[in-house]
C-alpha cells in the first residue's frame, strides 16, 4: 500500500474517533456527560387519632401548620383531619391556599411552633390551629377523638353522634331522639352545655 493511501486511512480513523468522543460529551470533549438529577419526593404522613395540623407541623419542624394545609386540598377545614388520612408534608414554601370562608386563625399561644429565624425581618407565622383554644377548640378535639368528627356515628354500642352521647346523658341536657340523628349544630350546642355542667368528666379519655 502506498504512503498516500496509509495517510488517508489514518486521517479517516482519527476523524471517526474524535467524532465519537464529541457525541459522547454533548459536542464538547472537555465536558463530562450530564446526568439526570432526581427530585426529592415529599414525605407522606398518615394521621393518627388525636392529631391536628399544629402538632404535625411541629413534629415535622415546620414553622406553621399552613404549608401542610396549602398542599393538601383534600383537607377542607384546618381543624378537621381524620385518622388514617394521608397528608403530604411540603418541601420548601408552597403557594398559599385560601382558608375556608369565615375561618378565623386563632391568636398566638404558647404552643405555637417557634421559628429558628432570628433575623430582624422575621415576622412570626400565624398561630396554628389549636384544639385547646377555648371551649370550641376543646369540643373539636373531643369530636375527633370520640368519633373522627362523624355526627351520624351509630355503631350499636349505646353511644351516638360526634360526641358519643349515651341516651341518658343526651336527655339530661335537653336532647330528644337519637343524638346521631340530631343536626351538627344541636349536637355542638348540647355538648357545650354538658361541658359547662360537668366539665371533662363525660369524656375522661378524650377531653384532656
């Protein structure tokens, strides 16, 4: 084979080698091949009996319960979550979701999560929903722990409705018929009346 032919073969081989290198490095042999970056997956939390958004946020080291509200549209009231419900724990700061019409964020309490941000521009986050905030909040806790918030609860065990009234207790505060057939407003009213008369004694395991 002539020297000229050998030279042509060598040049073609070198060109092919350089072309392969360029393709493997996205057109630039000096740069490494890029790799896909996996996005972090948000944590899923399963609600336990007695949980509320405030406690969950505190356990997950969030400054407020509201980011959990923002990313879980299945929750329609910040004070009502149900045992077994699965909630997404947000990563970062999600867009704000409007609160229910007429919902009032409770005033700050000593139980509100404390942020580690000490900068001069830091503004305290709105206080989280707190079941212990007044009689209404306490009754919400009793409802959730007694029946999961189900006003029509009737399991045949002699206790009825959201607050699991016995018939005798229900009648003692002016109720008629089955508590589970009464409207939520009537059950709330008579539960608060019972609490005013007897405190937490009708609900010794769920009121405190």
